C-alpha cells in the first residue's frame, strides 16, 4: 500500500542577495550584462565568442509571474548558473500569473532575438502558438516548473515525478488528520498543467487509500497571496467542520495557515502543502501549519539554465547525467526530473533558508 511518508535529507543551500526594485508595467528584466538597459539588452554574438571562445548566449527565463517568492528564488539560481557559464540571462515575466500577459512577454523576447526561452507556462495550450512562432524564428524553447503541450517546446525541466508528489501531498495531510475528516484544496489555476497533475494524483490517492477523507471543495488562488487568504477564509466560513487544507502552490499554505490562526482554529484545521521553509517557518512553529513540502527552487533555476546552455551547444539531457551543483538527473522521454522534494516541519525548518 502506498502510504510511505519520507522526510528527505537536508540540502545545503546558499542564497544570493535578494532582488530590489521593480520595473514599470508588468515586465521585469534582469541582465547579466552590467549597465545594460532592460529595453535593449547589449548585442550578443551567439555564433562565436569575440576571441574565438565558446558562444555567448542570451537565455530568457520566464516565470508564471514576478514578485512570487518561489520564482524569485529560482531566478537566484538561474543568475548563478549564468555567471558560472559566462552567458547573459534575461528574467522577464508578467506581474501576475496570467497566460495572456505571458504571451506578451514571449512576443517581446522574440523581438529581442534571444537565443532560448525557458518558460514556466500559465496555460499548456494557450501559449503554444506564440512559442511555436519563437521556434520558427530560430529561438529554442524549453519549459520548466510548468509544461505546455509537447509541440510548444523541446523538453520540460520538471522538479519531481507528478504522481509521487501528488500522492505524497495527500499522505502528509492524512498523517496529520488521522486519516479521516473533511478537507479542501487550494490550487493556483485549473489551467496550470503542473497544478492539475498534482491535483489529479491527490484525488487518486484519496480514492485508493483514504476512504474516510472527504474532499469538499477545490478553489483557485491565481498565485496571489491576498486572493489565497480570502479563499482560505471563505473555506473556513463555508465549512465550519473542515479538518484540513492542502495548498497546491506556494501561496496556498501560508495563506491558509494565516486564516486558520485568525479563525482560532490552529491545530484543529490541519494545513499542509507546497511552500518553502522561509514562508512557512512562523506557521510551522506556531502550530497553524503542520508540514510543507518543496524542492529547492534555486536549484531548479540553476538546472534550467545549465540545460538550456547545453541545448544551445547541441547537447540534450541524458538519464543519470550528473549536473554540477544539482546532482544526477532523470530523463523520462522529453521530461527531465530534478529529484525528490523536501518536507519541512517545526522540528527541521530551522535547517533551511530559501
């Protein structure tokens, strides 16, 4: 029976300085080239280096939305990889997790003639035409964190196996709830491919192994903290006998924990889900949340840029390949799998800083 709940070994993570400031409008661009204007990055020769050395590429990392802690930590890792490789990185995305705004971002990157776009897709279908347009113009495209349909990219850099993660998330809730009671799920969007896969496996795990757990409602947050808090508060009001909440994206668990604490239900309504240790530390320590699960977003950003650079140099990822700074990756078809997630509790959360 699939009920094993693993607490994974701690990873030592060093963080770079935090981002400061914000660009006007919905876009935010980082360039590895000091003094470069965001509107017009310095010209880069992607065919040969100026001294005959390896090519200097421009790689664009596109998050679902800027200003979300999870993606900012991923950008830290991406910038570190770009510095190690001596390439230019552009970090640009919409101010909110919106597929239409993300399409505009991709169009701008096409105009900038970047060499590769790595995108965490807000919609697996809607973004495909603009990504295909990029590829038709010689720009390579990969996805990371959240995938598109396969015709929209060359491969997908995933964090973990979707089935394992979805099942594991429900296992963590079942453990804290004594395997019985009513629970709700807070997910980012019904259009996001990764959230939908995890959601599907959560439901399969409940159906197969936890007959005394009842899912009462699934709500969306749009990856917005305020919206997530309001959704959690409504769940508590609508279901006075609610026993647990799973947050299926990084803003869900801290927002649910805040609502649970303010409702005076800390410890009675269990909160688990996907979120980092820095976001969840106060909630885990005060008992308004019981467990959070995540991988290192910084490592994911680092891996994405390393594999993007390899692709530009004609190298595809291989199963079992050792990636410096990350470890051994797995490859399943056109999906790269970084590794296993980490679980954070009140007992171990002090060991982590991301």
